[in-house]
């Protein structure tokens, strides 16, 4: 089996380029560490040519995650409340099953904490370094 290779080029806000290369036993955890470094350097909000991302570059999940971060910064909320906020703020109709899937993914990725049984589940935002949602919603409006 050939060795796995990973090469990531990151450009920061000042135009500096960082190149990270990994070869050999590249695990998911190691890739996530490299992506964390990219985010810390500010490379995830810029394209390779240093231009800011536009609202068209964001997925529904990105917009939904940003909305949750701004609409429910400290309180517990249900999937139905998140669905209503999405329809009112973004004019983006999502089925309740889609909202529940997005919320479950966000909880798995450490953006939210969840409690309660599946028919009465509540979610709450976790503050952290990866919760940079303000720019996404500003760009979308």
C-alpha cells in the first residue's frame, strides 16, 4: 500500500503562505490538526488568491450553523425553534428532519451540547475558537 500524502497551503491575512506536508501514516486526527492550524492562521476564510469568500460559497449547513450561533448564543433550544429561526431570519425553509440532522452533526463536531430524549431533545451552543459565524450571515444578507 503506497504511503499517504497530504499537502496544505495556507495564506494568512497578510499574504504570507504556509505549506504543510505530511507523508506516511496520515490519520484523520493528524489532518484535523493541520486544519486547526489553518483556521488559527486565518486561512479558512480566504481563497487561495487571498479574496474573501462570498455568500455563494457558503452551504446551507454553514448558514444554519451561523444562525444558531447568533440566534441562540446562551440558551437551550429545540429543533423546532431552530427551524422557525431559519425560516424567519434566512428565508430558508428546511424540513424538520434536515434541521435535526444538522443539529446532530453540530453536536458531534463540538459546536453544540445536547440533552434529553430524542422526542424532546434540547441543544445549547458551546463557546469556542471555531465559532466564527458573524461573517457568514453578514455576507449572506
